C-alpha cells in the first residue's frame, strides 16, 4: 500500500487527523530512561499509548542523531512497522541536497528506517527532490509554509506576484507530484496561508505542525486546511503529548494517552 492510501485508511480507521511527533529530549524523560537505550523504551511506550488516536507517527531524526542513537531510531521505526503497520511512519529529516546525495538520503529514510514518507527541503530545486520520487510508493513531504516565525524571511519573497511559499505549493502540486505521493508542510500558526495552500493544491495531504506547544489554534487550523471529506491533514503535536505528565513522571505514557485523545477529540470537534 502506498503512502497516500495508507494515510487515507488511517484517517478513517482511527477517526483522527492527529500526527504524534516523537522528539525525545533526554532532559525531559523520566530519570530512569535518561540514556540512549531509554529513548527507544520511551518512544515505544508513547506509540503504544497513542496508536489508536493517531493517523501518523513522526520521529524527528535530529533528536536521535545528536545522541548517536540511530540504532534506537531504527528500533523505534521497526516497532511501529511491525506493531502498527496500518499507521504511516513519517521521518522528519528536512533533507535537501544535490541529486547524488539526495539519493543516499532517500535510501536512509526509506530503506534503513523503513519510513512511509520523509520531509524534504525544496530550496535546491527539483533535482534535489527527484531521487525521492524513485520510491514510487513512498511519500515526499515538501517544506512549504513552515510554522517558525523566521520562515517569513524567505517564504514571503515575491515570485512573479505571489509569495514564494505559494509558488512552492503550485510547483509541487502541478509539476513535481508525478508519483502522486507528495505532500506539503504548512504550519498551523498561519491559518490564512494554510487556507491559501489548500486552495492551490486541492486534496493533497498536508503535514501541519504548530499546535500544542507552539500555540496554533486548532479550530482555525482545521477550518482552513480540511478537505471536502473532512480529512487532508496530519496535524502534528509533539511536546504537548510526549511530556504531558508533570516533570515527565513515571506515568508519562498514561498522561500522553490522555493528551493525545483530548487533542484528537478537539480536532474532530471542528471537522
């Protein structure tokens, strides 16, 4: 099953647009898990606690690589694939490099980690994205309008009478999406831009960071980004779910479950 079909099935099966981000910060983990191997234990517990509330899981590679914990990331990814094969695995890597190097990054994401999709940076143009499309069943999620304030430094530059982020959205939707498995990253912190992107790309899936700890408004996000069938988005929350327990106490998995269910239900209220 390709990425888009798996995502569509997860939206329906779990009645959820919530993507659970896996950003393990050692300083915030329970004391007994503040070591490299503890990262895998923590993330697998989060996955088990939230699997029925999620439409996708999104491990952020930097949180693992900074600690030399790539083997633990492999373990977490393998766990998701084996225990929850119906839930898409999105590797948040934001890669962007020339074609030959991009091919190696694609192998890392799709072959080494078994990701269903990976985030990429379009700044170097189509030939830096094209190698990912060789995996015809895998998702390529292109940065478009990011949730950070500094994104406006470049993303709002005028390109032929429209901002650069809209140009990127149009390129991906109408020229680059030859596999039919492309998606875009559009932040919840900018609902007006989210609505503009939705109008450009039709039903293309959107990965939407920025709710939870980043403060994006759930109602505005859902109303701006949903498709006609009330799906179309992976609305990501990471820290607000991972560290829902006070001081990351030993009940972290139960607290994460409560936070995930509440977030899913909040999203569904406006679908």
